[in-house]
C-alpha cells in the first residue's frame, strides 16, 4: 500500500471481531510507534495494553459505549509530563508528540488489516486511577484495536482550497 492508499484506508472502526491480535502484529505496530518523531526527541509516552477480561471491563467504565466493548484490546496512550519538551514560552509539546505516535499506531494497524479508533472523550482521571498511571502521567488517548467487523465510511473532509493559503 502506498501512503495515500494507507491514509485513505484508515478509518474510525467502531465494531470489532472478538478474535485477538497476533503478537507479531502488535510488535510491528509498536516498532512503528517507537520510531515516531517527538520534540527534542524526548519520546514522552507510554503505551499500556489492556486485554484481560477484568481490565477490559474497567476500561469500558472509562468510556462506556457498546461498540467500544467489542474491541479485544484497548491501548492506553499516555503522556509523561515530566519528560515532555517545554518551549521557552511555556508551551508543552507532549500533546503533539503523543498525537504523532498514536497516528503511527493507527496507520501501522491499518496496513496489517486491523481496525483502530482514536478515543479522547473518556474519563481520564478514572483511567489514571484504575490503571495506576504515574503522578505526572496523563492518559491522553484510548486506542481500541482488533479485526474490523464494520466497513469504512466515506471520508468527509474540507477541500484543499479551504485548507491551503
Ligand atoms: C483527537 C481525536 C479524538 C477523537 N475522539 C473520539 C472519541 O472519543 N470517540 C469516537 O468515537 N471517535 C473519536 N475520534 C474519531 C473522529 O471522530 C474521527 O477521526 C473523525 O470523525 C474522522 O473519521 P475517520 O477517522 O473515520 O476518518 C477522535 C479523533 C481524534 C483525532
């Protein structure tokens, strides 16, 4: 798949088959994450894999949607605030860094025929408490991953003329 094809193929998957994901595929995805760029190369991130029945129940309390519960694995992508780069004017860069790493994750998964979805509308405090995140660690994105049980939808995006100046 060329890059444009890969980008077109990625979509927010909101229904998963119960089949788990092979470890070698997860390893490949995490290698793509590991190589993501970050401000001053700080790599201020952690990726926790949630797959046991018990932990999946807990993560579903953090984001309570029927479709979310179908994912065999949910990854908690967190920012390590004590490691992120902070510019001289005080701007923190962990949000930018985690976004790049998460999209590497989603594109790599797409390449392997797996579905993912960015989820940010969850209870981050409950997640932090339930999964024992560090004091300076923020759960930023939940990424359900698995084999899709739905189909991609048409991409509704602004036209090039609207976004280029
Ligand atoms: C930062 C971010 C946060 C998002 N949070 C959620 C979310 O909490 N729940 C959800 O169902 N989708 C969420 N999405 C998915 C978007 O709704 C989706 O990417 C957008 O509608 C475009 O659709 P597509 O991903 O299928 O191309 C999020 C996406 C991004 C980039």
